C-alpha cells in the first residue's frame, strides 16, 4: 500500500500526463514532462516506487573505474574543488561515466548516511530506463546542463532530492560522463538551484578543457576568447591540429562555433583561420584574429607543439621480461596481427586481457587508428545494442536528437575490443556475426548499412565451448571469433611475479608522487598470496599500500588485511627489497616451486651456495 507521500506524487504525475495537452502551460518544464512520459510509457516504471537505484557490485565498479581511469584522473581535482565550494550547504558531488554509473563521489561525513539512504553513493546507476526522470538521466538524454528539482523526479524514492547536472564531452564531441551536485534537503523553489547549476556547468567546462589539453599534447593549440584578459585563464574556444593542419581536437564551445559559423566542422584549420595570420601568433602575446565567415573578432594565443623524445617498446621486444607462456602468446599474436584474423583471449578475470589486446593493437598496422573497448558484462543488456551499433536521430523515444555513433563505427579503421564476450546476449550475437561476415553495420533506425573495417579482439573468462554446448553462445560466432586463440595464465602461476610486482610498484608510486620500496615481509606476503583477482587486484593492493605507507618502505601493515598471513615473512622484516641478488634468488625459487636443486641449477650456483644465500637473506624455504 502506498504511503500518502507516494500516492500524492503518483496522482500528480498521472494527472499531468493525462491533461498536458489541454493545459495552456504545463506545471513542469517540457524536458521534465517528456521524460515523465518516457518513464511511464516506454520504460513502464512505477512513479510510486520507493526502491533506491541499482548499485554496481565491487567488481563491476572496478571495471567501470578502470575504463574511465584517464577521465577520473583529469576530473579529480575539479571534482574536489567543486565539492569544496558546495559542501558547506550540504551538497554532495557525483561524477558518472557515459552510462550514468557513478564512478567518483564526494560527500561530507556528517551527511554521508543521509545521502546514501537517498541513493547518492558510489556505484549507483542513473539511466532514465532504470530510474526515470533524474538529473543525470536528463543530461544523458538532452546533453545540456539541467536541474531536476524535488517533485520533478519521476519516482517517489527521489522526490526529496535536488540534482543539478552537466555533461562532460571529449575533444571529439563524445560524452565522457556527467557531473552532478545533489542535496537531500533544499528550498521548494526550483530557482534556488540556479547558482548551483551554473557552478556545475562551469566545473564541467573546466574538466573538458583539462581533458582537451591532455589530448592535445604534441599538437598546435589555439586558445581564444572574445575578451583579451581571459585567453589564458578561461578560454572560450580551444582548437588543436597536427603539423599537416588537420584538426585533431576541439572543445565543445569551439565545435559549436564552427558549426554556427561554417555550418560544419571542417577537416583543416586553414578553413577556419588565415594560416599566415595564425602562425604569427605562435607563443607571443595574445593577438586579435577574425575567423573565416565570422563577424566578431577573437583574442587568441597559439602554442607550438612541445616535442618530447620517448621510446615506445614493441611487445615483441619486451617478451624476455615476461612469463614464457605470455611471451609466446604475444609473439604469436604479433605475427597474426595484420592477417585479418579475429583474436580470442581467454583467462581469468583480471589477468590483463585488455592490456594484452592494447599491446597487440599498438604492434599492428592499425596503431594510429582508434582502439575502442566494450565490456559486455559491465553495462545493462538493454544498452549493449545501442552502444555497439549506435542509432539515428529519432530511432526510438528518448533517443538523442543527434543520434549516436556506435562503437563499431567509432572503431572503423582500428580495433574493437569486446571484453567478456561470453556475456553478450544471444540476439546481439546474431547481429555481430553479420557484421563480421559482411563488414557492414546498420545503426538502430537506419535505412541503409554502412561499411566498417575493424580488427576484432574478444576476451572472456568463461568456457565458450561449454556455453556453445549449453546453447548459450552461437557456435558459428564461436568459430568466427576464434581465428587465433590465446590463453593467459593467472597471476599465481606466472613465473615473472617478482618482476611484475616491481614494475607495478614503480608505476603506482609514481602515480601517488612517492618513492617507496618493499620490505622483505611485505614482499614475501605478496609472493605467497594466491591473487584471486590477478593483476588487477595486485595493482589495487599496491596503490592502497602506496597511499598508506608513511616512510620509504612498504611494511606488512600497509597491505590490506586480507593479504596478511598468506606469505611467510623473513627474519629481517625491516630490510628493503632492493638487492638484485636477493630478487634473483627469490625469482628462481618461485619459478622452480621452491625446489633447491633446479633453482640452484638455474642460477648457476651449487646447492650449498643457494642455502647460504637463503640464510643470509632470511628467506624461509617452504619445501
């Protein structure tokens, strides 16, 4: 039985939807009314429901955060700054990915419980199809800043909330995610949120510009503003192009500027500005520039590319440092990389299947083209089809007015990585098989097909042959995907664990801005642990330890509690593992399952010498 609170809301929604056509002016904004109608008629949601939003499991959340790692890192500072501005008024800040899944969250401890009860929490999912009208969903549909205030929400569970949200776009115009500021208590007047919405929109622009500058490294960059004093600090427009003049990145304002002035986004910067005038502004004081087809003048500053020398090691040159099975898989994969063979990577969750796929892409002739990834198990089944195939404008109620390019089209010329392919619904398997067979894709609602040229790499932790036998995976697709199959071993079986721990520690320490080593006790614990989460879990453990470590050496107590006791600490727990001979000794013992004779033979020493070194370094031989 509905509470009076919920019943009043249900009556209001029903009455408005029933009488909207006859009313001279709707009691809610048109975008709210349209969303209510979709929530009721298309998604069949219950406006009286008091159930909170769906929350991702921890593995699913980890997957989402890893896929958005660059976005998270770039946005983090601005998210924290925005929270610092609004926390005094009891607002929390959420950052979601392009599917409305919350991947970052800032809240004061005093209101944490209230926010959590209201559904404002890390890992919550805010798509319109699941939760109806809400701030994040409104941005996902409309692509513009919006406030969804209290009873604007479709579901009764959220009608006490006020949510102001804004989109964050990448330099190619694709949605990266949504920035949202919400509160569980606020004045009833929607106008009270006007300033909050402005702040959210401004912070979203700052994140976009920061993402742009990261993406534009190595390119010419033009900053522009209508006033001279804001060119460097708060540019309106950002353009980036390569040495051939091809436009490579635009912030959303620059993209709108070009579409309004020229009717399209051109391919070359010379179609936008006079090149002679433009290059005269390089690294000098801001100049006045007039764009082609533009009436207004812009104050601009042009920065030349900053070249940095770097050596990119190819996967086949790194093989000597890898476990022999991974090295051999990578060697064979590199040989088949440009033979138009689909690749299937198998292995437990977290073993590094996407890393393997990216290495293969970088070693291929497609290395300068897109690498596009989709985890078939991490997003709702109802969204996979539109993500993969895209849709045209008006394909269905709630579709973006501009349509959306699917991942198959985005990967054209490059590589499409389908992780957890075993979780793809059977209906979509049929459509994917046709794309692979014919090289054509039809977006939802499209009347004609479009050609695509893609290298497909799939990965799964499931036994696809068993799924085929059970009728849960198409046999013809299984054979189509398995042109070249590679099995990655779990971390607990890898012989290069020591080298891997050292490399990942260096990466995570640099990420945290610290320089740390591993105490012997901590290293023994890491080496002795079974790692059910594999390399992904190892990286998270090292990141956790770097954050907790207060000195120059990670101690046993800096590791997560679930790891302690799984390794046998040596007798000198304060020693830092920086002795190459000790590392070589440990590596040999691990490779040979702690058997002294083959380990000594591999090191080229006698068994007596091996025992002396074991005693010297305090290593406990487990036999």
